[in-house]
C-alpha cells in the first residue's frame, strides 16, 4: 500500500516512467545536430520515434493491462517485487524486438546501441528482481544519463546541461519513489548506479571494440 502519497511524487514517477525513457533518448539523439540527425530524413525520424514509442511503451503497457485483466498481476503499480517478473519478461521481448528491427534497418550504430543498452537493463532488472527489489525508475534514468554521457563523448557534442538536468531529475525521482514508499534509499541508489554503469560500459565496449 502507498503511504505518504503526494501529487508531485506520483506525477514525477509517471512523467519519467521507465517505459517512456527509450523514446526520450531516441528523440534527443535524432534532434541534436550531429551526423545521425543530418543523415536521417524527417519522415524516417518520425517512423523511428513512432516505432520505439509503440514497441517500448504502448505494447508493454497494453500487455500489462491484459495481465491485470487476467489477474496475473494485481495492478499496474507493481509495488511487490514478484509482481514485476512477468511484465519485465514481456518488456524485454519488445525491447529486443526493437533492437532487431533497428539492426535489420541498418540504422546508425548509436541508435541500435541505445536500444541494446535499454534491453540489457531490463534483463538485469529481471535477474535482480528475483532476489531483491531494485528501482526500475532509477535504473532507467541511470541508463539515460549514461547514454547522454556516452553520446557527448563519442560524438564530441556538448550535452553538459542535459546531463546535469538528467542527474537532477534522477535525484528528484529517487526522492519521489522513496516518498511513495515504493523503494528504500539503497534500492534507489543501486538502480541509478546500475543503469549508468551498464549503459556506459556497453557503449564504450561496443564503440571501442
């Protein structure tokens, strides 16, 4: 049960839900003035963003609604650790499918790597959830922050303000999750650090390999 519920914590948790972060990352990568943006037509950008939004947000959310209707999960909040198992498996499938489509379409490597990183984080979250409740919200924000750092370094493009903003939002989001009694501080910190470490490690391993 949620205690000490407040409008700002619920609103922030919804605004920066893990299912929204992949779309946000792709929008940013296609918007900043680099070779990726210049080499991708406006129509292609719309298709890519729509594909990511459908596969990593709409499809998993729709499946979760069906799971709730079939009483596989009690609600969409998934506050209990074991309630997250099946939704995480479904999300991992859709994320992996998106990565497959990106690879088949020969899209710029950074786009594919970002989706690969998001998929890997879902898998890591799935494994950890069997033993411990980690914050998926902060894991996704950590991955997003790591993604921004990697893009800034690899493309030599200044994203300092976005990186600082992502860190500040992560701090507020962590406070929100604690405020809602969804997580303990250790679960919040572990989520953010796992996200940023996994995404940075993956990017530099793939790009430098």
